[in-house]
């Protein structure tokens, strides 16, 4: 089978090569992968910035969807022909996170989905919503589950307010899920064109932070008291403004670390205390979270947003992600 693998770190070093077809063992399922999607984690993994001690070679990418083509002995959950996606952390099936549960992350601890065939435990899969293509389903395991749990962390109610940062995969899913929950969504982006596309998906009001850098003041002007929930994808570089944009008693769902510190401004601890802010780290979620999310997706016929690329363009896709020029998810159809 054809695979993309990290043999040495660097986007240009990502290797397109051949490996023997895998075979499922007891309790395992073999999946023919039809589509994969990329996350920022995958870029960091390929560059050696996520885990410099990663054991190589390693097949990257946590997110993929495909068709069950072979079953190991004892498998009862799936049949040949079932359409499935892998779960991000193969050992986190339900309940609270724990050290043993967050091991086995695809594309990191174990080989990922950037291959024509993968073998996973039968519990490491969920069914694809009937209305979705493989390309759409491939966007769900990391970004969608992360966004779903970010909104759950804020206990968001109809009429509540959410701030999304940028228009990447997690942020766009957060926009779509927040609209399903009846919330008002504010968004910031460095591109007016991307904001216009976000308006088409239900964004209520947006701001270009390149034109108006003090977006925390803008949020207060729009809401009067700040937002109930911020889906924070920036990290240390955006956290001070997020705290100032939060309402008293609000929640910051800390999802990503896309920005470094762009100033010497410290984290405003006084704002944490004064606003009685809650901060929740979000690291994807469990298989059960994924199943619950898919029920809502199927009920509302929600469709992910992204761009599709050929199987041979993994390096180009990662470069596009690094440039930050994409909107929604970057998907690759496996050929």
C-alpha cells in the first residue's frame, strides 16, 4: 500500500512510499481509507515541533474516514462495507480523561491515517453519519470533537454569546455548533474575505483584527459585558485579550497554541480573579463524545466546510496550513 510517512522531520522530508498491506488481528478491523484531513497538530508533528523524540518512521494524521474491508477474529461491532472514522485517542472510550486514556493518539503515539489501509481496534472507530461523504466525515475526529467539547465546557445556553478566533477547522465547527445551540457568535479574523464566508455560515458579527487590533474592546462594545464563552485557539499571544473580552463568570475553552507571545504583556491575573473566569483545557474528547456529536450532526444534517486535494499533495497541503490561508478544513482524497 501507499503511505506518507515521517522518516525525518520537515515538510519537504515527508516521504511518499510503499508498505506491506496490514492484516487485522483478533478484535481488529482493517479499513480502506478514502479521505483524510489535516490538523495543526499534524504540521507540528511533521516538523518535529510537537514531539522531537517521536519514534520514526511514523505515519502522521489523526483524522480519516473509510470503509471496513476485513475483520479480525471476534469482531462484533462492524461488518464489511461499514463506513467509519477513527477516533483521535484510541484508548479514550468514555468518561473523564486519564493518563492511560490519552495514550494511543493516532499519528503520534501510533501510526495515523495517512495511508491507503489502516488496522484499528474495533472500539477505535465510529460510524459515519449517513448524509456525509468520506471527505466530510474525515474532518470530524479532531477538530469537530474538540469544538463540540469546547462548547460543552461553557455550558452554553440559547441566547448565549460565543467568540471564535480565526476561521480554521475548530473555529468553523464551533461556529456551526454554536448556531445549532441558538447562540450569538462573534468572530475575529485577519481577512475580510474569510469573515464574509463565515457570515454565510451564520456568524453574527465579525472584526478584522489587522484593521482593529484591540478586538477585546470591540467585544465589550458589542456585548456590553463580554461573551459567555471564548473558543481560544491562539494561546499565550491572545489569552490576555480573551480574558478582557470575557464576561464575569464566563469560560475560556483553551483549545490551541497557534500564536506565540507577540508582546511582553503578562497574563492579567487580576482579570482572572475579578471576572471569576473559568479556563478549561480541551484535548479533543472520547469515543462517546464523538458518538453524541454525530447524533446532533445527523439530526441537523450539518455539513463540514473545507477544501479537497489529491492524494499526492500532502506536502502542499501542509504548506498551505502553515501559511494560514485556508478556510475550514484541509482534506485529501486517498487514491
